[in-house]
C-alpha cells in the first residue's frame, strides 16, 4: 500500500473527541469502573453476621470491610486518573483503544483478589496477587501516556519540558506499587501500607514540576 494510502487509512482510524467512537469507549470505561466498584460489596457476607450482637457486623466482617474500603478507594483513584487522562485527549486510535481494553479487563478483575484480601488482609496469599494486579494496572496507565504522546493524541501540544515530568508522576505510581508488591512477599501488611506513599510522592512531583504540570498530571 502506498504511503499516502497508509496515512489516509491511519487517519480514518483516529476518532476525534465528540465522535460516537470516542463516546463509546468512555461509556464502556465508566460502566466497567462502576460495575467493578459495585461488585466489591459481594465480598461482604450478610449470612456471617451475628444478629444478636449489635457489633456483629463489624466483628464478623472486619477483613471484608477493610478489603472493600481499600479496593473502593483504589478503583476510585484509578477512575480519577482515567478521567484526567481522557480530559486532555483530542482523539483515540487503535493503540489507545487496545490499551484501554487491557486496563478495563484488569479493573474488572479487581473484585476477585479483593475477596481474597477480605479473608485475611495480612496473608501473603491474599496480598501478593492483589498488589500484583495493581502493578499491572499502573504499568498499563504508563503505557497509555506513552502511546498518547507517540500518537500525538493530546488536545493541545504538550510542552517538551513537561513530558519527562508527566512520566515521572505516572511512573512514581508504578514504582511505589512495584515496591509494595516486592515487600508483600515478606511483610504483606507493610506492602499494603506502602500504597499510601503514592499520594505524597505524586504531590512532590507535582510541586517540583514546571508550571502547567497540573493540567496534565
């Protein structure tokens, strides 16, 4: 196929914001995030609650409630990242769509390791697969940024000085999650607590980054 025909074909597969194709991907994404957040409650078993004890709900479902709270906050955080990312896009193309579907598949899987975490939030066999899945999600987020930059999919041209900082901000999330994953093999609870570092580290990157970073990061 001649180069001009390849370029024309590539342009036909780039869907601008406001197009039905762009909207369908956003609608699918919001639906998957919403369903994943809703499914978390299925890990809480009402049959295990002692109704004669006013505090039975908290005593019998302590691990499940902790797992629910952690995963709801994690999925909400990922949804916010996804929202910010799509807010600065002008278009989507096959690479971004493929990576988005991989991300949604991983998000949809989160209720399963959450149910393991609910059985014992301090057990290696529960924390390791949970954090391993979070590592994959963080890596896919980073790949989405790289793909968007390569495809020149931004709504406005990104200043060259900002892109390394954008990678640093998104990469910090992946790095902390990977560290937490490694630690969880030896100290599961410490691995979970390390996830809390993602927010202050992202804040430090945003503070030190050049002006305009917060519009992208």
